[in-house]
C-alpha cells in the first residue's frame, strides 16, 4: 500500500477487521488479527484469539495499550537504574584507552530522559526518550570547544511525544535537522507521530520546515541517505505499522510496511516514495511473521534501519525476524535480498546494525534486557512449560530461592471493577490468598489483573492465554498501577504468562502446585555476519562484555548492548551500564576490545553511566547518557 504525500496513515478501520474470520490457505486457523486492538481476546464473535501486534500488550480494552519494550521501555532491568543516586557503584567508574574531554548535564537530570546522540559539524544533538516523556524537544549543543559544550537551542516541544532519534544533512542551501517523533504510550498530549524537519543553518534559531505524519507509534529510528539519482531520502522505521494496517480479508498482505521511504529533497514538502514490510513480501509473509516470534520478548517489527554508503542497500533490524537486507537502488520499488537467522534458543531482538568492509561484514546488536529464561514446572504435567515474565512484576530471580512457588488457585478472568465503565468486578472463582492466582487473559490490563490479585493476598500470578492462544506474549504494564477505581497499587509480587494449554493443565480438581524458576542466559550482545553473499548471510563471530555474561552482577546493572557504529576497522558500541566499548574488528570473526569508558572522570554529581548512544565524530567520541546528558570522549594511547 503506497500512501500519498505528507499523508496520515489511517488505522481506525482495524477494529472492524478483528471480528472477521481469516480466509485463504496461508492463514493459520483461528487468527483474526495481528494486532491487539484493545485486548478483546475473549470476544465470542471471533473465531480464535487475537494475536498481539508485535507480541506485547497490556490488554487495555480502550485500545490504548502501549507497545512497551522498545529500547527498554517497560523493561525493569533498565528502569531499576534510572536516577540512581550518585555514589552507588562508584568503584565501577573505570576506563581503558579512553579519556573524558568534556560533559554537559542536561535537564531533566537523573530521570532516564536522554536518548540518542547525533552530530553535524560543530553541533551535537541529544534526543528525548518516550519513557519519562518530558516532551521538550531535541537539545542542540555547540561542541566547537569540546571541553566546554554549551546548549544553544532545542527543537519544538510536543507534549505526549518523544524525540529519540535525529540526524542532520545538507540539502540544497540548507542545513537540515530531521527528528523522529513517537507517541508516549498513553501520556496525555499531542501524540504527534512522524518526521519533523528543521532548518538549522542558524543553529541557535532552528526554523520549522515541515512534518510528515506516519501513524502507529511513530518514527522509532531512521536514517538519511543520498539515492544514486541525487535525491535525499529518509528511511523511517515505524514499528508495527504493517500489523496495524493489514487486514485478514487480504491474508494480512495489504498493510503499509514498517519501513517508509520518504523523499525529503524538498524539506518543505516531504513525499512518500514506497513502503516495505515482511507481511507483504512474497518470500516471507504471515507464516514468517508468526514463526519469527521467540524468547522472553516475542515480537516481529522493524526497530531500526541503516543505509549503505551508496544509498543502494538498506539494512533493517527486524527484532525476532533478524536483520533484513533490501535493494533500494530504485527507492520507489525496494527489493528483498536476504536476511540473517537466529540459532535455536536465541532470544532474538535485532535492535540496530552497521556494516564494515564495504558491506561485506554486518554487525548486528541484539538488545536483550532480560538475562533470564523462565520455565514452569507443576505436579499437573510432566517436564517444564515455557513462560514469559511480567515486565512490571517483581523479578523471580530476586525472590528467596529464585523461584515463584505455591499452590495454584484458578480465579477466572479476574478484572477489577470499572474495567468497563459501570461494570462490577469479575467474581473470583476461588480465594487466591496465600497462593498463586491463575488468571485467564482478556478484557482488561495485565497490571490490573495482577494488582487486584495482590490486593486479595495472592503471592504470585500466572496469566494464561485464552482458548486457542498458544503464542507467548511479553506481559507489559506499570508499577505502581492505578486500578480503574483510582487505587494505586505498587506491584510487589511476581507474575508470568503461559500458553492456554498450560493454564488448562493447572485447573485440576485436586490440589495443584507449581514452581516458576529462571535460568541465566545472558544479556544482549553483538553478532558478526559474512555478507559477501547478501542473500545468504553467515554468522562468523560474536562479542559480549564480561558483565553481560556474569550472573553474579545480573541485578546490578543493565548489561545489554544498544547501538553499534563503525569507522574503518574500529567499532564503537553503547552498552548501557557497561558504558562505551571500542573494538578492533580487523578480524571480524575474532573482535577484540581495545578500549572502554564507564564513567572515569565524570563529575561527582553524575550518576553511574547508562549510555544510550555513541558516535565517533572527527577525532572525538560523543556519548549520550540517559541520566546525565552528553559526554565527549577521545581515544588515548594504550596505557
């Protein structure tokens, strides 16, 4: 589906499609929608369960369920260390072969607000994250004196909107700054979603040029490139746009793809050229979309995109689907080339990408914030069953004995009063006090189900899929959660999500006990692929920091990789609590760390590092810290 110029993508018709049974031989039985559309998973008019868009939802019946999880949003391992008081873990402020040149604390401080970093000449830019959502625009910083960076301006404020990713480029006689806008998942405000363009020829006075609307959650990440014909293109990653706009009548092949290719050669009048998504791709399609779901955060959506130096190839980070290569030499008609694959048991989470050796090597970053894999055992069945852990519940690994264990009590759907205006609470089928509450999915939010069960004295919660729902989902929500009656409930118990068949097995007339345990499987890391045959990439190497593989520090930081950037044979990676890591990749099958910076020399008032973005710029290294702002670093001779 190709949209008109500067158009608005309409998704309101999706609700009607959820009640239409699928047709066609490629549609699995019972699939009625690829998106959640409000969480009506037990609608009697449907032929089966609704599959969540991207595999993650709060089951909000008002249709406002946030896609929690993108870049860590809603993942407790990130949230736990936002705003950590300065002084904690100060012994970890170390460095090797990197020194601090300058820094700038940005407002607000210690709230996890600051997102990616970009640069253009003597300017640096730091974005804002959707989590705390201050809505205060991108900070524009003068780094002409890198020892004394100075904020000189910011882009337009938009309440309820985040600006995580930005990039600047010369177009005609203008210096143009592009800013990706997302909604903030239920935060009241403008909720603008799309690409905003500014003239920053006078950077202290950015001039608004245009806005290109995308719909869905908005532009999560993007890249700017020059096409061979000279046009300037913006490659936009709009997660879940295809799943939101596809319809069952067409076998889900008619949606607008998660990748939008926009011509911004005239920055006052951006125009959509093409879109691409896995559901509409004949070589992939619905079976591929569903079959890609894996791990503790099962999802298939486009998270990030990167163009090659010639503007003829695009590399798409498609979460559990891996890294996709497209030929965009004719940008109005992108062509699928190939994709990477994950080995059995891998978490997935293809987050971001860069290339080396003229495109013959691809470096992919898997962003994995949950280093534990959950399994459930019970006297009601043999062996173990898979499960995913609630993002807002108490981590099972932190419980005494590292397990959630107890008698299982089936309470039914378990929605609190007011989940639909004027409706009473669902009656509990049994009292869960002192036990694990077994709750059916559907009709209201996961955190509301858990909050009510906690109020009733449950020691833990097991949510199971509705009839026919064997697709695991990442169970998102808030803590504290606010119930429909206005009661605030800090979630202090653990919770997991299991398949429908597992839930049914636990409904025995006899006393049933269950125990959910976790196994440490490590945080997110880097993968290296041989791309000499781009249609058939081959993984040739990996790199992980010591902390990302160490279970003894799993609860002391966020040890996942985030963004990679390559210059020649040197790779720079942002690694959250592990700071900035620099690798020699002259032998990509055996990458070697040659430097790191984890806060050495930072001001006393600065919290422990939590590095979102890194960017080599001239002879400097720019790093954005989620709690502090901007750090400016440089490599130094080996000690």
